[in-house]
């Protein structure tokens, strides 16, 4: 990773929110500590609360944790303003000009950490105050998810965004792309000669992608009630993982080449009709249950959730990618909250050997390549082997790679993504056409769900989700590897 050449300013819209203290300040501190930011990166917070520089810093000091964060906080400034208030943006403009007069800055990154309902106001505010023009440095914008709530709203948002910024200035975050284990998918596939010849419908039986969380919705009931698992996780994180597994080799490892291939995957996903949706998807909602031996409430008992909510906290899909590489290879995707444990994994199951040569060979499991995204990061390939001895006895064994082998910690997703936005590398961010193609898939499923009379299937907290999710695979003679 190259170090950024010049200092810059990070303007955080919605600076008093959760994200600033949980992710952004610790990420900036760590980038300083590891020497990846050669010159100061100054944070300017923008929010509605009536604060000044000092009281903003005090607020951050109360909540931010982590080594080196004090120095970052001591250097932050604050501009008070409503997202719809032109004067606020003028104050911001003035403040930025002052800061840039004092010390040279290579440019600015505007970071949208505000509620998504304000995104359009912020784009307009930035545009009207002429803050996007690249005079005297770069101007980039980082947009947090969710990017819209369906295809139409995402397209509208893109139109608004492009009134002010060009696509090359836009960095749409999907923090899964910043994870070390996710970046490693492309390295595994394209830096090793052995996988590519097998990576297709001739040798792969199916692919499973699971992102399981043991946490519930916590204090985010209001947001979650709008989003559900479909918009919160499927539209972005799971579909992104799928694109990395399914894409063609890019012509280069750069933002456009990589994203060109990813978007092709999304466009090739077969969109189910509303009538097909019940057969290809499952939605569930957690009821009360036990996790780690402790009773936990159901989703409907969480704060800010209506007692008759039908919002899904679990979703499973069976998708088909209609192209030469993947025709007829199912991709099973599954995500849920309050599942038995936190575990994210992609497993690629290969077809069995075409002929059985050995006694009881049928008892062997098929070869499965498991990419453990988190926790316990690593990669396992299961193979059949001969148990030592005179008899031919077969057993499944695992070849294992563990990230501990490197003896060093990886970069946190937010550090990586902030760094990349600062150097202008969009490879790990989602492009306009990509985000829209992902919504197209999600919209097709949502349309089907809206026509269903039954709501989500209730599963006990602490389980692996609704039974129908198991049936989705049993029906095809398969089962989930992770459980
Ligand atoms: C976020 C979702 O994008 O990802 C959360 O909004 C979810 O609901 C989180 O908990 C999971 O991220 P991670 O990195 O903990 O797997």
C-alpha cells in the first residue's frame, strides 16, 4: 500500500453520530500510527448540534476509544449546520478556506455519515456552496450504505449525486470490500494457477455464502424496521461477495477493470418472477430464544420495533448466474441476525470424482473450498485421504491456511477504505451501475415477497434460522456447510 503524498481534509457530515467515534476517528488514528498518512489529515465535523470546536472534541473524548485517538481529536474542528441550511454550507466553506490557507492541503474528502434521508440535501448543499469544484485540490465524496431503498431511489440518488460530482469523485462504501479476507478472494482466484481451470460449471457443484450474526438489531430498531436483512445485508455485502467469487478475471487490477467484471455478474443474475420467489427464497424473523445460555428477546420485543412487525431479520436466496461459466450452478446466499454464532463463510463445493474406485468412497464428502471471512479467518480445502494401514479406508481431511500464519494483524476495513478514498483508488468501492444492478436483483425478490400472504417465518434466537432455509437446499439434495 503506498502512503498518501499530501495532507487532506476529511469533512464528516453527521459528525456527532455513531460512525465518527466508532469507526472514523480510530481509523484515522491507526493510519497515522502505521505511517500511512505522511502528513496530517484534519477532520472537520459538520452536524446540527450546537457545538463549537472544544465541545465537539469533548464529546469525542467521551466516546472514542483507542490508541492515538487523542491526537486526532485534538486536531478536529466543528462547523454547526443543518443539512438543508445554505448558511451552514457557507460557514463550512469559509472554515475550509481558512484551514487551507494555514496549511497546504491536497484536497478534501466529504464523508456522508448522516442519515440517508439527508443525502440529497447534502449533495445539493455541497453543490450550491460550490464545494465540489476541484480548484486547489481534489474533491471526493464517500457515501455510506444504504444507497437508496430500491432501484428507483438509487437511480434518483445517483442523478442527484452526479449533478454535483463526477463518478470518479464518488466512493460508495461497502465495508465488506475493505476486509482482508474479502480482498484475498481475488488474490486466491487470480494469483494462483490451480483454481481458474476448475472455477466453472464443469467442476463446481454449487456455492454457498453465509453471513451469520449472533447480535440482534441492538439500538437500531428504527433503521432496521425500514431496511430488513434484504436491504441491510443482501443488497450490498452478500451480493458483493458473490460478484468476487463469480467474476471473470479482470484485465488489470484497477478500479474500472475490476468493477466492469463485477457488474457483469450482477447483470447476469436471473431475476425471479414474483411467482418463483417463494420457491427460491426464504425470509425469517427471530423470536425469543437463548444465546450462549442466556435468554434473549425476539425482534418484535426490541425497542423501536412494532409488536406486529413483519420485517425480515433473516433471508436466504437461491440465485442463478446466467452465463457460460455458471449456467446451472446454484449460488445459495444466507444472512441473519441472532443466529447461533457469528460466522461468515463462502464455500465452493466441487463435483465428485466421476467414477468410484474405492470401497465406501461414497461416504466421503465432496471437496469443498471454504473461505472463512470472519472470525477465525482462513481457508480450508477438504479432500479425501487414505487412512494409514493395510486396508483401503478413506476419510475426509482438511488442508488448512490460517491468517495467524502471517503473524501480523490485517488492516481494518475502515482504515483501508479511508486510505483508498484519500489516494483516489475506487477499486474497493461500488460503482453507479453496480449498485443499480444489485438493486435490480433485490427488487425482484421484494416484489415477490410483497405478494406473499404469509410474513416471515419465526425462528428462535440462537438457532440457524428458519427450517425452510434448510429445505431450500434439501430440496436440491444439498445442505448448508456452516452450522
Ligand atoms: C452493516 C449492517 O452493514 O454490517 C449491520 O448494517 C451488520 O446490521 C454489519 O451488523 C455487519 O458487519 P460486520 O463487519 O460486523 O460483519
